[in-house]
C-alpha cells in the first residue's frame, strides 16, 4: 500500500511539474507580413512566453491589407501605408532593421563581388545581362567572371523590400519612378527576370540555380548556400551587408515629425547619406498595431497582448538576438520614440 501511495504521489508530482512548465497564455494573437523580418520575428515568437503569438511570412503588402481588414492583430511591413489605409486608428512603429543583401550563384565566384547602384539598376532593367559584362569586370578586375547570362530573380508586387530598393535606386541612380519600379514589377515595369512571393522562395531559387542574382534579408542570405556581394556606399567604400554596417546607417536616419498614423515616428530614409563604414541599403521593419484613443486605458486583452509583445521585441529579443540573425536594434532617439509609441497600442 505504501509503495502504491508513493507511486501515485510521484505521478502527481510529474503532472504538477508539467502544469507549472506549460505557459498559461492569457491571449492568443496572430500577425502576418514582411518576409524580410521573418527570421527575427520567428525567433521572438518562439522565445516569448507571456501570450501565444504566431507570425506568418506573407510579404509586407499582404500584411498591410490583412491588418487593414482586421484579419490579424498586428502586421509587419518594411514600408508604411501609402494606400489601403485602415479605417481605425493605428500606430506605425519601427521595431528593428537590417541590410538588404544582394546574393548570387555565379559559378566560381565567392563572396565579396563589388557592386554599385548603377550596375544593380542595369541588371534589374536588363541592360546588363551577362556576368562578364564590362561594367562588372571593371569593378572586379581580379575576379574570373563566368561567360554566362545572369538569371535575375526579384520580389513580387507589394514587397516592402521592393519599395525600399526602388527608392534607393531612385535616390542614387535615377530613372526609377512610380510607373517604373520593382514594387509593381511584373515585367511591364521594366524589370526583367522571375518574381517570387517572399524572400525565402527567392533565396531558395538562387541556392538551387547557377548564375542567378537576387536580393533579400541577410538572415536568409546567411542560411542559404549563396554568395553575398559588397555594395559601394556614399563614401565610395565597398561594404558587405553586416548587422554592424547596417546599424551605422539606420541609426543615422532622422525621425518623421508627421502626425499622421502612417508616418508619425517612422524613419525618413536618406539613401544618399554619407556615413562612414555604413551599408547603404539598410531598411527598417515596422509594426502596424492598433491605437487606443479612449478614456483611461485599453481593456482589450488581445490588443494589450500586442503591446506587451512589441515591448518584448524592442526591449529584450532584438537586443539579445538581432546581430546573430543579421538584424539591427534601433537606438538613441529612435528607440525612445518607439517605446513611447508602443505605450499607445491598445
């Protein structure tokens, strides 16, 4: 009898231990959006234990439309709204950032191929079609480039990465406008190649096909078996996309002083800014979250869960894990502004 009681007590202790170790989630919330941000947000949702949070990499455009329709609790986007605005109040909150890496699988060519915005523009528009083009040879005189066609892969319409890349090329090269850009790029925009719905699919294509070229977040570039290019910055230096180099660029940007929900507290991206050691094509990731404008404090459990999760991302998860994943924490006046914006979520 004593042995039986001991066995029952032991079993009860095991069950109690399981109950203690299993999180008792107060809320369950979901989000969609930026595939550029996927690596960072998947790490944060996995480590967060206060509420249950799921994140689906759909691309920024889908994230924005799903949030505006009320189908998700919050969204992630690499750019603010420019159309299709929500009919309710919301916040556009910078969470973190990272470099857009130019990746390739040119046969026999390792990491560090030198690129300029002019050459990138030429590749995407189809005026530079071969790896052994004179423009690429001039930038890389010691590199044996394959005598092969460049297989261009780019992000599909609605991508926030596209919007940032388009703006980068508009500011640095010119000739990229609202009617001729990657954000609408399905052939008719002047971009050549094959489009992919998210960064993960694009990275997979380059990994599996020789002599391909494309662009996506550093997190996917690190995990894929692809080569990564250096990009010439405004100071004339060729720089690899690293968290450190991206941080120098992003934390040198200014805050938007607009009072609109779409732009308040966002970064004014000057892609021509001369910052020593910076990687020039570095971009922010925004959270689109509901804003509480009532009296007192919000009592909506799900909306308060969004607020708590965003605080965790900015204060804890990103500072601890961003660098190893290829992302950048935001600091200084930007971080102060972000924390104040998060207080308004609800």
